[in-house]
C-alpha cells in the first residue's frame, strides 16, 4: 500500500515538471500586443488569449488603478507579464500548467533627515516633502525632522516651504538613508499662508484649522507704532478677535483669554503682554515660527478649551556670526547669533527695551512712565548623528510708576531644556524639562511710603514632558507621550506680611497628561487623525486659620482630584482636484482659570485659580466643518463651528479682588455656547496680494445668580467681524501694505439712571451687557523698504526702513467707558477714552 502511494506521488511530480517545462517554453515565445487605457485585469486576459498561457489570479488582489497604455513588440511573454504586473505591485509563479499571479514582496526603505535654511542652518518647521509618483507627502516637525518609508526605487522628491524657494531632486532608494535638504529664501515672498497645491491631502489635513506664521512673514507686517508683533498678527486673522485696541488678548471661537494655551519653546506663558497689551512678549528677532491651532487640537496639547499658540524661538545661525536689531516708536532692540561649533551648534541672544518717552500723552493709551525689557537666549548642539540638545531662556519685566509713587511690576521667566533623539529612521523622540515663573506685584495705596504694601500674584511651574513619534509608513503615523507638572499658585498675598487673614490661600497642584494619536490615510483622498488624551489634576489648597489642640497655628490643606478623557478627531477628504473638506471634534478639560473684575487688557490685576472643591474644571465639546478650494493663484475657505462649554466662571459685580481671602465664594458657575461662520478669501495677481475674511459668531452665557439667571452676551461677543488686507510689491526692495477692519461693538453694561444716597450719586445699571460700544473700524497704511546690497560683498550691512499711519482717517474708537459724577440731573456721567491717528517710522539692520 505504501509503495502504491509513493508511485502516485512520483507520477504527479513528473507530470508537473513536464507541464512546467511546457509553460516556461510558452513564456519564452515572442508576442506583440498593445494596451490603451486598459485595466490590469483586462490586460492579463488579453495576454492569456493571445499567448495561450493559462493565467490564474484572485480578482481581489488586482488593483483598479493604474491603467496601462503601452505597445509591446516582439517581447517574450515573461517580459510582458513582469512589466504589466509591476504596475500593480504584483509578481507570478508557475504551478502545474498555470501562471499564478501573487502579491509582490516589496522591499521598503526609509529616508529621513532635516530640512534647514541654506544660509543659517536654521531647521524649518512645516516644510513639505512630496513624491508625485507615489502620491505621498509629509511635513517636517517642530525640529525640522521628517521621515518617509517607500518601496525600493528611484523617485523624484519635491521639497517646498511657503517662505523658501522649493526644488526637485531625484533620489535612488536602495537602503535606509538620511537625506537633509537646504532651502533658500524666496525673493518675492507671499504675505498669506497658502499650502502648495501640489501637495496631497494628507499634508493638507495637518494644516486644517492651523495658522502658521514664519519669521519672514512676520517681518512683512507692521503694527501699532511700527512694532512687529506676533499677537497683533494673529488678531488680524479670520476667526481671531481682539477685545479692543492695544490688547494682547486673544478671543478664539467664543473662548475667553484664559482658554488659550500660550507657549514659548513649550514653556507656559500666563501673561503674554508688555505695556498692558500694546506689545507682546514675543520679540520678532527671537521668534522662528508660530502655529495657532484654532480648529483641530492635537491630543498632545491639553489644559485649555479654545486654542493653542505654539511659538518657537530661532536656533541661531550655525555657519556665520551676525548682529541685528532696530528701533520703533515703542522699543529699541539688538540681537547676536552665530556658531558655537560650525554647522554643529549655535547661539542666539536678543535684548529689547521700551522707548515710551516718544509717545505723546494725548494718545492716552499708556502712562509714559511705563517701561519694559526682555531677554531671549537659545543654545543648541548636535552631539552626534542621532542626538541634539537645546536650551532656551526668556526673561521679561514691565514697570509702571505714577506721580504718587504708585507702582505695578509684572513679568515672565521661562527656561527649557530639550533632548532630541532619533532611535532609528522611523522613531523620533523629544524629552523636555521646563520651568515657568510668572509674578505680578501691585502697590497698594497708602499715605506714606513706610506704610505702602505690595499685593503679589503669580504661578510657578516645573514640567517634565516626553513625546515619541513613530513614522510607520507614509500612510500611518503614531504619536504618544505624556507630561507631569508641579504648579504653585499664589492667587494673591501681601508681600512679607505675617498677617495671613486677607491673603488668598496658596494652592499646590500636580497636573498629569498622557496621550496617543493615530494619523492614517485610507487612500490618497481620505485622511483621519484620531487621538485620546487622559488628563488629571490634584490640588491641595491651603486652609487659613487652622489650629491644633494646643491652639498653635498649623498648616492644613484641602485636597481635591479631577480627571477626564479627551477624545479628538479630524477627518479630511480630498473631494476632487483643489477641493477639500474636513470634520473636527474636540473634547477638552481646563483645570485653572483667570479671575478678573473686567476684561480690559489695560489692567494687569489678575488672579489665577486652580480647581478645588468649590471650583469644578471647565470642559467643552467643539464641533466644526470646513471646506476649501485652493487652485494655484487663490484660495477660498469656509468653516462653521459649534462649541458647548460647561463650568464657565463669572465673578459677581463689584467684587474686590485684593485682600479677599474668600474670593471663591464670589465666583459663579454656568454654561456657555458659541457658534459661528468664517469665510476667507486670498488672491494673488502679479505683484498684488490680497485677502479678506468675514466672521459671524455669537457667544452667550447663563448663570443662576448673574443677570437674574437670564442669558447674556459674553464680554467678548462680537457678532460681525470683517478684515481685509492688500500688499503690493513694487520690487524686491519696496512693498506697500494696507489693512482695514470693521466689527460690531463689544458688549457693555451702562447706567440707565441714578439715585442719591447720603449726597452721593449711585448709578442704576441695565441688564448685564445689554448695550454695545459703537461700531469699530480702522484703516492702517504702511510700507517696507530694504536697501539694495552689493552681491560682490560677502559680508555687508543690510538696512530696512518702514513707516506708516495707524488709524489713517482718525476714527475715535472708544477704548473704555468711565462713570463719573453727573453734573446735572439729566446726565449719567458716562465718558470715554479713544484712540487717534498715529504716524510712525521704524528701522532695522543686520550684518
């Protein structure tokens, strides 16, 4: 029986070998065949019919695209099959008398590296690398790093950046390799941020709802008194509102100023303003890139409800030493940068100080005795191929002094140490140790200097944060990481006082966060980013006036613990050529809030409070939809949003913030909702670049003990907001700019009458925020001129001049209303302060 089985097996093998030999002979025969826009399946059937070779395949593995158009003249059947099957990443083998089509085992390799600026070696954020043949692309991260995994072969790469001259390069990929690219600055720079239309939707997805501002773009726009400013640039964008002129507050999609996560090299910034908001802390000589997330918030960010402002300091030139600086009506600045070790490490040092004595008192925006300064320092070193370290420092302080010796001092201090490590070509890791310290000291009025007291508020943070990115392939990217922060909140206390009864209790807190984010492109038309963040907050609030059994004063704390899950999702769809749409959902928690008795940026009096037993964490649901049409020379963007916010904070009217240890008892909690429509249009015609944006949005709030429980507009509810700008480049040296804005007046609560009490007039107020300021509008004109430089000189001075007129037609937009004693029985005593026309000049240099 065993012998008969062995004989049958031998006979079957013999027949198979004979059949295989016959098929191989058939595959060696020449064949002439032509295909014109035929699918791969149809091409295989034609080859089978004309060559009489049996071809077996599973229809499920045969791709519908691409189609085949080619003529084959007197080529062997084997050669034709190899070429045709290669279009679908397929191969074949011979089984018995058939050619069996199989999926090809493709060898993949990874190319990775950095994209930097040619002249300085500065890493470029959000530079694009695109492979047209494979229809895949990626963007560099915050350190200029990219990674792409592709099949072995030769490909054309397109490297591009909005501010730099792109180029193409053919790269042969036969192994994992590191390829770094260097870009030069464009001669004709674009004013608006437009994603290059040749990039595929997986790159566009990353930028949906993100406004990216680079250093070169920032320099092209001048603001109040010629001061180049990051915050003012963001306030000029669609969907971002400023409460009033001279404010560094950002109000994004119905959120308040404390609902924005503002960071400088990952360090927390609690007050981003100098001069009560006329200038921000971001020195233009120190800033490389700013990204504002106002739509989709990646899972790596947390702790705020509305937006993320992620600003990065420049690393410094690692090839040559340079000095630069300039002056405007508001400040004098200077900077130096250069290599520590050429092309391996560099430094950047900047200094800026105010020049307020040049401002006329008639403008009535700031006290001329207000001054500020700030310092930025950045060091970096490439240790080896896979390791790089960075150190960042910022220190800034404002001082205000009045004639009666009243003073107010506030400032930020941050320090960040970061380590970049590339584990391999697909895994990038960053570890950050971060320190942040914000303080605000306010003099309390007294008759003599000896009795003068200082009221101090502030927040001090120490953070350890790690982030890892796994570039699995061009269609799949995974990020995960976490952080832990130690907070110390000083909501308000008398400096060096032994009497604690009027101090607001100190809070010591731990904040935790961990996240995972998965970006996946299902095909070349649909990309999804899905993330989950888990956040926790543990707070210990000091209890004042606690004694032990021996009546000794002791330290005691009231503990509270909160946590929340924050799912995030964004789906981007490439509808057809140049047409894109996206859907977004964000769930956010916020464990601290800013308490102010007014919303004006001119007051630096503020109190940061964390959650406690009496203060629940804020949270929100944010839904949005967007559509964009982006051909080569213009773009149209439309987006809508709806936001529901819980545990919003409102302080009762006329509550005293200073020396009020029971401040939490005067806070009320309620709900808010915000919704709106944003439309933006940008166009470039030759040397003329322009843009216009319109936003309609509403934000209403409701609190049980505020406004009799009825809904009322938020202080930052500005329904209609229109902005437009034009820029004309006469040449590479001269550019003329204009900016116009028109917006609804912001809400306010005015008196409707008054009564006398003990000889003093007492106002009677209307419902909360029942009135509005007049319609706000303003036009600015400016120019920038860069003196020509001799190309023969390797090192030379570069000079640029700018000038303009702020508020060209002298619109008297009210800054605030002040209630004074009425002089007649018909007067309510309402007066206002307003801005006026201001011509300005500014100068910048570089060597």
